[in-house]
């Protein structure tokens, strides 16, 4: 384990350089880093997380990390009491969410309740990253929008839009715009449904008068 953790520390140093991101990803280093993130000591997990974060900035490595099973591990780290890995887990999720496979895996991991909790109660940086993940999840997906709305995300988003970091404010504003549009669509659909119910009733009454 110590040898693997030393290797992770080396990869973390090398992964800072953009040219190395492609080479390290192509060498098959991502799956062992994912295992270390799950099973390592605290130091090993931290180094693995930082290396994975750096590597996944390169779009071509995001799918590799998702296919290596990183998302369920990140979700576990996110909800582990006293685990000390919340910052790292959210930062990695925020970059993976921009990838189609990442978005799909995060959605399948039932992340919305956890993200809503982070946006409501997390540190400024974590609230920002939580909102960033939720923006991607809710893009073109009304199911996640509806779930977040039901879980009461609107209040925390308004607060984040007013008091968050600059990026947090932007992400909160994007989410609020989507939420408001979704609520308007719901209202419109309800009005149309009620009108359709009333129309046959009025036709029936007209026929009875005849």
C-alpha cells in the first residue's frame, strides 16, 4: 500500500503539467488511483484525489475515471461522517459532471439529495461545486429539476446567488433560471389539463340542453 501511495504522490506532482495528463491517462494509471481513493490511508486518498482531479481536467480522462468506478466512491466520501474528503470529492464531481458519462453516473448515484444538502449547509467552496454539479445534472433533465425543487433547493439557491463566491453566484443564478422556467411550465401544463377537463364537461352540458 505504501508503494502505491508513493506512486500516487508522484503522479499527483506529474499530473499538474498539461502534457502529462494525456500520457498518464493513456498509461492505465487512473483505475489504480481510483482503488487508492477508496482503500488508501488518509494521505493516500488525498494524493489520489488530487491526481485524479488534475488528470480529469483533460476531457479524455473523464470517461476513463467514470468507467473505473470513481463516482460511487466519490459519493461515499461525500457522505462519510468525519471522512475529511468532502472538498476533494465535490471538486472532482464538479469536473466529471460536464462529461456525458459522468453526468449519467452521478445521476444514477442518487446525488441530488446530497447536493441539495451541500448547497444548503456546505462551505462557500463546496456550495459552489455542489451547484456546479447540479447545473449539469439538471441540464435537459426535468426529473432532477423536480427532485431538487421538492427537496427545497430554491431557498438555499437564492441565498447562494446573493452571498456565494462569484462562481457560486453564477451557478445559482443558472439553476434558479432553470427552476423558474420549470415551475412556469408546470403551471402552464396544469392550466391546460384543467381546461381540457372542463371542455368535455361544457360540451356534455350543451348536448343535454339540446
